[in-house]
């Protein structure tokens, strides 16, 4: 009997260390879960991909984050990794619920870190005149010019954009342009590339910079990203 009680006591002591934590991945505007295919995440995490629905025209980034947060299991510690738009959404989710770790990649912590084009569109309301089809066509045309290492796997990035709902693109871009956030979270980790032409690093306060890394680096420079993630997520 004593042996059984001792076994149960040791088991109960060790069990918390063995319980897997949930890690949620949030892709960018023009990508999907496939952009994370090359990530190697610590085994203590159970990985989930948040599913994006098309935001309504009345939703802002904060409300859309709240909408997405219903997919999170709040009975367990929550960890978030977001790329581009996904990073901004991760920031807004972390303002609404308690998060263990939040890592954003090729993203922005607040509207202040977005480039001047966003400010111009915000003032002139140009984005309200453009259709989702325009944004989809523009992404296909301009992405290879702005981010040359998209050619690292051209077919994948082309396929991800092609699969996007034009209305989703329109509303996602609108939410970023109208983002009301100027107070970044102090506890997050920001990874950014020095050659990110979509969100230039000159506007960014990054914790880790990838020399030559582009907006696509979560896929094209995954080996370096994985080393940083191992360091941050195993603390």
C-alpha cells in the first residue's frame, strides 16, 4: 500500500511538467498554415492553426481578435506565434486574455511601426475605394517585386495568395490601416528581417533581427527562426 501511495505521489509531482502546452499559429494576410511548414517547435507544445473567417466591414482588428479568441482553450496556458497580420492579431488577443508567450515575426506591435503608406491611406481613405479583387491582383503582381525571396518556393506563395478570398484581403487590409494601437505589449518577442520591404525594419523595435531576412523569412529563413524560437520557447 505504501508503495502505491509513493508511486501516486511521484506521479502527481511529475505530471504538470509532462502536460503539453497549446501553441497557436496565426498566418499573415496573403498566407495560410503552410507558411509555418518549416518551423520546428519544442515538443512540449501542441500546435494549433487558428482558422480565419472573412471579417465583416464593421469589425476592427480588436473585435476580429476577440472573434478569433473563441478558438483558444483558456483552461491551459496559451502561447501565440503570429506572422505579419497574424502578429498584430496576436498582440490584440494578448490584450484581452492572459498569454504565456507571444512571438511576432515580420509584423508590427502597434500602428506606429507600420510604414508611411498606411498613414496616407488612413488619411485619404483610399482603401475604401478599392475592391478585394484589386488587392488580390496587386498581391500577385507586387509580392515578387517587394519580396524577391518569395522565389524560394514560388509555387507555394502563389498558391497561398490564389486561395485567398478577395473580400478577406480587402477587410484585412482595412483593419490594419484603421488599427487603433499605439501601446505595444512589453512582454512580447519581436523577430524581424533587415530586408523586409513590406514592413521596413527602420520603423521596428525588434528583439531579434535576421540579417537579410524578408517578409517571407518564417519560411525562407526557417533555420534561423527555429533557433530563436527554441531559445524563447524553452525558457
